[in-house]
C-alpha cells in the first residue's frame, strides 16, 4: 500500500517530527518510523549485531507512529521491510543545522540518503537552531512548497535534497545551492576524571573556508533564506579515475 | 610531530589492524587509535552526548596503540585533538567487503572520509571476507604498493581511496574503478520474542544492478583483482543545481 515515510534522528518525542507530519498532504497514508530516543550525528550507521524492536504509538493527526530501538537508517530499512517500499521519504524537521559538511554526519541525511539509494524521492529538512522550543509554524509554507513539489515531480535519479531553514522565524525565500566547504576545529572539551585520567566531550565549530561565497548554503542561511542542497548518493569521484589509473593500475 | 594515523571499525583486537601496521613504512611514527570493540557499519557516526576515554596499550612492531570507547570517526577526531594533525590516515585492513554502496555504511570509510575532510591523504583497505582467520600476508604487496604511492605522491584534493582486496589469497592485479550501482534487499530475519512480539536482525544481500559492467569494483573483485575506488567527500550534486533552481528558488 502506497505511503509516505517520515523519520528523524532526534527521536520519537521531538517536536520537529510532528511539524514534519503537519507539513505533508493528509490525503495520503503517512507512516512515521523514528528512533525511540535521540540519535543525532549517527550518519548512515546501521545496527548489525543486535536485534531491533518496533513499537506502535498513538496516531498523530492521522499519521501512524512507530518507534524503533535503532539508528535512523535502521528505521528506514525496517519500515521498508514491514510496510513495503514507500513512495517518498522525508527526514526531520531536524533540530539543528545540517548545512556545510554536516551532511556527512547527519542522521537526518542518513535517512534521506537511504531513501535515495532505493530510488525513492527523499528530502531532509533541518532548522538551524537546536532548540526544542522552536516555533516551526513560520517555516510550514516553505517546507510544504518543497514537499508538494517533490511529491508531484519527483527528483533526478540518485539525487536527494538537504533543506535547511534559517533562524528567526522568517523565511525570505529559498535557494538551490551547494554545501559550503570547510571542516570542524577545536573539537573537544577536556575533563579530569578525578583519578588522574581524562575524558573528552565532542564540541567544536565549523570553519567555513568560503564565508563570502554566495553560491553556498551557509551564506544564504545567515541572511534569512532557506537553503536547498542537492546531494548525490554515488560518491565515486569519476573524474579522478583516469589520473589514478595511471598511478595504481596493474593487470 | 609528524605521524601516520591508523584506525579501523573492527576494533583494537582485529588481526587486520596489525596487518595494516605491518604494511606501512616503519621509518615513520605510526599511531593506532581504534575503537575498543567492534564498530562495524558505523558510517561517519560521532558521539555527541557521552564523553570519550582513550587508553594506551602495548606497542606493536614500533607502532603506538590506543583504544577509544567511541566510533571510528571519534577515534580520528580524538587523535587529531591529542596528537595533532596526522600526515596520512589509513583505515583497516577491514574484515569484510566495502565495495558497491557499502562505502555509505562503512566505518572504515568513515575514518578515511574524516581524514579527507581535513585535507589529509587517506586510504581505506578492506578484504572481501569477514573471517578473522584471513591470512593477510598474500595482500601485503598490494597494500604496500598503494600506501607507499600515496605517502610519496598524495591524493587529489577532496578525494580519498576505497581499496578492496579479493578473496582467495592471490591478487592478480589492481584497477581503479567506480563503485557498482545497486542496493540492499531482503534485509531482515524475523524472530518471535516468545511473548507475542517480534524482533528483527539485519541481514540481506546487495543487488548489483550492473553485474557485467567491467568499469565497476564488484566485477573485478570477483575475478581476483584488487579494486581502487576514488571517493569524493563533497556530495553536492552540482550538475542538478540549475534544473532544481528553476523549480524551487524564490527570492
């Protein structure tokens, strides 16, 4: 039976998950299969040793709600296994930014990449603030417009979307962009364990290598626009093959 | 101080990790920072809530050995934080294949992508068999040749390597290829919990959509060759931007 799958990486209790449900057309079957707790920054991790369990919760605004004791991508794989192949996969709305190279670490984008690998049009939505107090209502029009377009027109083969919403409760517009290049620095806070040992808590900040480049997501997000970054799931660097063949090939 | 970083996703006790050490030039400082247990299929997952701990073990063949209670990418980030930026990052040798789209899920490739994001020449090595009984000696010449070349000549910006070794203890040659296109099917075994519930164990097989295509890694691995796939860390689908801009942009 035809349906739209929603998942997230903030877990079943995140307000952004309900906002995602509210932004999708309710003349379709909507199934939410989300982790039973926070699973941020899980990327495309999957559970290969333990067994998974799924539990049904009360419906929300007509959507069926299930939780799984696994990663975001586990949720997609298990949903496909139990409910069949969805027509569309939506991740989010994530509490926290997935711009720049966060697409690599994001569980929200793990969900979306998994859908795309199966040939399903898939979109991840994130909001630039980590706060669970965020009022998502000002973002509904933008999310709905993009979701409706994807449901009507699909997406190019092998391409999914990473959409980020700006802070501040107003969206001045939306632009299709590429991810800003950069990397994370100053990544750990150090603590004494009290017995002479140390422990390390991940923190850090993204060093944007092109802060003034108006082709990038970070540039426009900082200026109040939603960013739409098309993401490829085939990561082979085809253009590097000829040169590397000369160096490495032996037959 | 200049050094080569090694990590893996099979954990500190995996024989493939020692094989990796043995394949690198011992006139350089080698530091191993690996998970304290198996962390297969962890992709680029990072630990954002718990604090991490690092523990030193006995040296192995001149290499410093440390374990971390985190993911493979945690190991890279923590190594950079404690020991400084390595000159090269090597992942593996992994027990199990990372060909086809397994690059998306692989913790070994998570390590390598993390190195590449920092601008460090990085290579992941995997062996097509999951067995911990694998004799890696027949693969040393191939691994050494590729590692030595990367240490001497580096890699193109934003490109890392995903190298897989064939089964059978003989390597007929090595070829630079692209990842075979496909996806995973029949992904779960179902079990009764005994109290009316069910649990699900991830399994499944990769459906290769182009089994006869001799430009792909799977084709040559099955024929006794090592495959070298260049992997990009910038996943923006730039060529899709113009078309999607027309559909989505509002300003």
